[in-house]
C-alpha cells in the first residue's frame, strides 16, 4: 500500500486563509449580521419596502435574533471564539 496521500489534506489547508480560519471568520460575521442587522434592517425593509404586515416582520426579526444568539453560543461552546 502506498502512503502518498497521507498528509496531503493537511498541506492543502495550511494556506494564508486555511479552510478552518475562513470558516471561523464567516461564522463570526454571520452571527454578528444575524444578531444585529437581522432584527433592525430586515424589519425595516419588510415593513417599508415590501409592505409586509408589522407582526410578521417583527416575528422574522425576532427569529433572526434568536438564530444569531444561538450561533454565538455555539461558537463559544465549541471554542471557536473565546468568552
């Protein structure tokens, strides 16, 4: 058996922006957008631009906020970000 493929995945992931660093950064940015921009700008756009009912837009804003907070807790729990 040949061992040519051993370590090749590790070598590929050691770039300037490795897959884990890029994934970590994208998850942190997504959590920030969901937590802060989700409840504010989404509600504004839905009410004023799309003319959606206020209760529906507020419910979606609250849901985005909860998803953002859950993602932050996930990132902290898995030590992707420190407390």
